[in-house]
């Protein structure tokens, strides 16, 4: 029996499994997802105060659609033999989907690096949560004023004093100037101090030393800087992009037998952009890659990856949220309106469970559904 193997249990991996099951229908095709954990972790929500709420049992998604789950970690991919080695066991495949995501780029040679906290994984978020539990008025230093750093800083500001540090001269540098005024206003309202054009030089017992020669009191130093694709991409091809991702064609194929999805795939969004390492792209990438891996074996026509509109929704804690659209990140909603959209999105990223019909229907729906929102009108002038 032909075999589709999916490596990775995040959004891209889970939706690759559902996409493959959709293509399979009633055909004779084995589908196996390999991931070490029991849960799909809703990684975009790990900045929230209770990270254990951000997970879904894999068995409730995979079981109803007839996908096997091998609980193991893949260490080797042998593309010549079409075999992966997981937990010491060789698993053969006819088509492979690599969906092992990305990981935080951790600092090298930083004194006290072992003291750093992160919210990159469920284990990391749990460690930070337990460290600060019951400690109202703590002091936290968040390193990185990008998307993750801003969400972490504004969430922590509800319970403590926060210093946000970034080597850039502006907060949210990668988000561009569009949403910056709203971000700055939110940080001011929440009392989040900023130290820009500055880097972390040491983490000590109760302090963070900075490149400007100062030391900031810190009960926790949270590192949020940099993401890079899983190292397993290097076992597929030596031709990777600057984030370590596999270039793929419009069917998300990296080699004749290997597809890539999620943060491991450098897929074209349009003529000028590749997809972002984000949940909004990981989900449709998975649906298409998994479908095409199975379709290739079953003689079915492949599906093109046709992403929906690019949006961002940045949670700013007690100051609401910002919802933007387009690569220039035009602000469409902010404050309480933005928070309402963020809540809607956080609900939408939860996959259906226990019901094969609903799971497969969701796998068949690739494009992002946006909540309705009115366009901002320019302020009237006298």
C-alpha cells in the first residue's frame, strides 16, 4: 500500500494530514503523521497567561480521519532510500511532507543565556508562567520588539513592569510604519518602557545588562528574537532561503517525492513576496501540500497554492489589538475593535475535532476567511 508520511504535529502537519485524507477519499492509501507530542500546540497563543489552554489533542483530529500517529521525533531523512528514522525506527514513504516548523534562534556566547525565558514552545511558556505565578508587580525585560515581543510585553504588563529592548531604532521595525503610532500609543498606555538601539549583553541574578552600559532589574528576561526553519530541511536540499526554508513550486513540491508546508516552505505568495512564518500561512500550506502528496500517488490533479489576502492581528493586551491588511500593513481596526477581531481569529485557528466530516470540510477550504470590518475613513478637517 502506498504511504504518505507527514513529519510535524503543528498547524502545517495536522492540516497536511487532513489534506491527504481528503484526497484519499475511499482509496487504499496509508497516511502517518510523526510527531513526539500528544497535542497540536496553538503556538500563536503562547503569550497568553495560561499556555496550557493553547493545545488540542492530536488524536481527536487524526483518529476520526483515519491517520496514524507515530509518537516519535525524526532525526534522519534519507531521501535516496525514501526512509525517515524516527525514535530509532525506519519508516518508509512514497511521498513525504516536511512540516516541522521553525524554532527560536537562541543567542550564542551570551553570559547567563541559560537564565533566559521564551514563549517559543509550550514547555518554554509553561516555565515562564510558573516562574511568575503569584508574583504581582514583577519586573520583566522582553528582548525583541517584533510581533512576538510586543504580544509578550503587553500581556506581561497587566501584572508587572516591563522593559522592551531592541537593537532597532523603532518598535515593530519589520511591521513597518503603518501600525507604529497605534503600537507606540498602546505601549505608553500600558506603561511599557522602551530601550531601542540597544542589545542584551548579560543575564544575571535579578538583572539584565544592556549595551548602553545600564543594568535593568529583572525577575525574568524573555528572549523573542529571530526564527529559523527546522534543521531537517538541510537533509532534503542544500538550496535553502535565508530562513532555512525549502523553495517549493506552486504545488508545494520541493523534490519529486518531498513536499514542504508551514515554516519549512519558502512558497511564493505573489510575484514579490514569499509566505510568512505564521499560522495564517501554515494552515493553507498544509492543506495543499498534504492533498498534493496524496493526489500524486492516486493520479489526481494537484491543487495550486493560492493564498488569501495577507493580514496581521497584533494583540496589545489591555490596550486592545491592531488588525492590518496588505504588505504595507494598513491599519483597519485597533483598540477594542481590533481585540474583537483577534478573539475571532484565535477561535478560528482551533481545528474541529471528533467529527471526520467537519475536519475534511475544513481541509477542503483553503483560503482565509476575514471578519467583516469597515474601512477607516480619514478624519474630517475643518
